[in-house]
């Protein structure tokens, strides 16, 4: 089972200090994000003349603002992201699949991306409801992020067009996919186990049965452009924090275990890719079982 939500500090003074720190950082982050949105808006003047220049400006915006988030967590809040597993090459194009427990999963992935020169090249599958949200939603529109509904089939044509644009223009990228489709909770994991029982699949305790359609379409649509799939497993030590708790500095360590699979080693058929993903999420479940028993992944930190 996943950890329970992270508890707030018992001390009223500690809670007050954390809230003050979080409020200051949140205001600073939002103001700088809106300024980054303004630069992104101005970059539209470049689009008729040079799409590559337009993308470079928006990559700089993402790299700068996300970089502030990573450095702020490390230097101001003392948060350490501990990375184990495969030491992936710098600046290669990849599809990242990860378990998903809460929003702090994202800054943990950003830390890994920053060390490999891919922070400004991160792209996420984003819910369409966020498309017009000030700050995050506006920014994602300039970064070629695929916007999706709950139903993959209804978005398939638009997403394939996005993939084609990324491939045709040779856009540097790490595409992040939380293939469980939603954040893991005790209730959702029980529903996932019931689904697994009904389909004759292996039941898992720490991850949900992944949604395979998006993964197979991503691999098939990007196979000529990406060189690897990264399987990320994220673990928290004490409890699963909310984004607000992360901003307040209540999270001191997050563990990220990385496994790299060359794209040529993955199956080519939709059925083969489906089985590959299901099998690796069973392995991920066992890896998390080990993590919760030992409070660490079975490898020495590489960062």
C-alpha cells in the first residue's frame, strides 16, 4: 500500500514558519511564472520567421523557471532528490513512465532532467481543464505539451499530430507519462486490484494497473525520434506530501530509481508493448515493496 499522507509538524511554531516560507515562495513563484508567460507571449513574433527560434525562447523560459523551482527546493528548503539506478546519458530523447502519488513527483523528475540537460525540454501529458489556467496552463501551450481528456480515443488524432510535429521538427524532448492515469490512493489501489482480478492480471499493492493505450501510441508515434524509455519509480520516506507541503519545505528527501531501456529493445506491436508495460509495472510494485521495507532502492545513489 502507498504511504499515508504526510503529517503536518506537531509544533505550532514549526507550522507557522513553514506556512510563512511557503507563502513567500509561492508568491515569488507565481509572479515569476506570469513574467515567463509574458516572454512566451512575446515569442509569438518569431513564429512566422523561425519556428526553431520560437522553440528556443520557450525552452529557455521553461529551463529558467523550472530551474528556479529545483534550486529553491534544494537551497532554501533543504530538499534532497536521491537518484539511483541507471545513469542515463545526457541530452537524449526519451519517453519517461513513472508511478504517480502526488504533485511533488514532478519536481523530483525535474531534478533528474536538470542534471541531464533536459529540464527545458520536458513535456507532460496535461489535462485539458488546465489549458487556460494562468501560469502553468498558458506555459504548457507554448511547449508542445499534449493536452488530453480522460478518454484517450477522443484525443488520439490531436496527440498524433503533436507527435508528428515533434518528430518532423526533431524537437529535443523528454516526454513524461504518468501511465496510471491518476494519483495512487488506498481507495484507487483497491479499485485497481478489483480491475486486475476481473481481467486476470497480476494484482499489485503499490501501483495501479497502467493504462496502456497512451503508452503504446506514444512509443509507436515517437519510435523514430526517441532513443530510450526511462522507467522511473518514486518513493517518499515518511508520508506522501501535497504540493503545498513540498513548497513549505516539509519534504527533506525524495527517492527516484531509474531504469533505462533502449527503444530497439521494446516490442513493436501494440500487444507486445501492452504486455511490456504491464510486466514492468509488476516489477515496479516489487521494487516499491523493497523500498518500503528498507527505506531505499537496491542501488547506490548516483546523485
